[in-house]
């Protein structure tokens, strides 16, 4: 029984690590997407108001 518990724990730990990694990657992609959409918008000069864009 211990063997199965140990294997299940390892699987769960790998799943948690992978989920965290994917979340970080998704957040980075979203940030890049938001930044590019704001920069491409020619009607409003967002760079003037949001210093983190430039």
C-alpha cells in the first residue's frame, strides 16, 4: 500500500508543479498580448499614461 501512496504523491507533486509552470507561462503571454494591443491602438496614446508599456 505504501508504494501506491508514494507513487500517487509523486504524480500529484508533478501535476502541481506543471500547473504552476503553465500558469506563469499563461500570465506572461497575456501580459505580452495586452501590451501589444495597447501599443497598436492609435486612437489613444497609452504610453503617455502607462509607464510600464514603454
